[in-house]
C-alpha cells in the first residue's frame, strides 16, 4: 500500500468543492513530525477548509490523507472519531462554552473524549494545564470575565488537554494586539518545543510565520503555490507570493528572518 514517505501528516492530491466553488485543488503537503508548519494565504482561499478536511470535519471529494501510517480518507466515521483524538484544534474564534466556567470548559473534553470520571484527577489536570499556560487559578472564572488573549489561551489549553500529537491553530492571533499576539505565538512555540507536538498554524501574521515556522505553505485559490523552508518562500519568484510577502513586510526583513531559520 502506498503511504507516501515521511511526515506525521501527508496530504496527497486532495480536492474539495462546495457546489461550483472549487475550494481545494489537488493539494499535496507533507507535515514533518514535531514541526511548526504555517499555512498562509489570502482570506477565503481555503485554509480553514484544508484543516477541517484533515481533521475529518469535512470530507475530501478526492485525494488521500494519512496520519502516520493510517489513511484517514479510508476510515469509517467511527474509526475517524477514534483517530481524531490525536488531533487538537484551536478554532478561529476560540469558541469556549459561555455557560461553563473555565474549569468546566477544560474538563469537558476529558469527560467526553477520554471518558475520565475521576473528579480529583480532572481537577488536577485542569490546574496543571492552567499553570502551564501561565493563567493559574482562573478555574472558576466565566469566559466573559476573561480578556480576548486569555480566552485564546484557554482555547489552546482545551485543545491540549487530551494530549494530542498534532495541534491545529486557526488564526490564533487574529483580533489581538501585537503584544498579545506575541504571547500566543510564544505559546505555539512552547507547545512545540516543551510538549513536542507538531503544530499546524493558519496565520495572517506573516512575520510571525517566518519567525516561528519551520516550513510554510502558501495557498492561493485552493492551490499550493509555494511550500518549503521560510527561506525558499522568501526567494520565491511566484508573483503572488512575492506580492504577498512584499505587502506583509519589506523584502529585506523577509530575507533576514529567513536567514535565522536556516537549519
Ligand atoms: N461548510 C462550507 N460550506 C460551503 N462553503 C464553504 C464552507 N466552508 C467554507 N466554504 C467556502 O470555502 C471557501 C474557503 O473558505 P475558508 O474558510 O477555507 O477560507 P480561509 O482561507 O480560511 O479564509 P480566512 O482567512 O478568511 O479565514 C470560501 O469560499 C467559503 O465560502
Ligand atoms: Mg479561515
């Protein structure tokens, strides 16, 4: 059986349409294990659809996706639900349950996904994770009592609490000020380095993508038009990529940042 080579997630020739709207067109990507992998591109170009297709929230029309040696696109819904436990995802709007406290929000996946019932153990896990995201003691707070940045961090904690192997972030910094954005970007780096997770991050923050990602894929109208080390994107001759990066920051800064990434 063909499984492709390398990578914790392999996407091969995946296409996805909604009616006449062809959103993903023959997308192939390999996400290396324990990498920080950024997906960038204009709004409405299929970035969120790509992630949702990988985690099985949407079904690809064609193409194949593997997680390690398991072909996700060949699994039944039931099998996929089991395999999906290896994935955590922090959505674009960090949707916490408003009617639950922080503790209840974090306990929810422990109960529902992992089937944990031991209250003391649940309490302890929640407490430890809140300390790890540097928000200790906020268990009894309600989501509306938190700042936007705190909500995002709790959203990340909720995605982490079931011990996934891959964490997907859909625009974790959108709507945050530069200082808070930095906090969240640093959190992504810590998730990667300290917990050893593979992090796949959709972002509009191009300088951050160049700073923290080991690889970057550029999606344009459903096509991957560039994919590789930050340096190779910085040097891309593709007009769309060049334009996008020029607008995002001046080319000198792109090269400088990419230099630091060359390992
Ligand atoms: N469930 C759905 N049903 C129908 N069309 C959808 C669905 N989800 C996404 N689309 C369409 O797919 C296209 C890509 O959407 P997607 O959310 O992936 O964009 P994006 O790159 O994440 O944009 P943004 O940067 O604004 O978040 C859009 O045209 C959108 O309308
Ligand atoms: Mg999106």
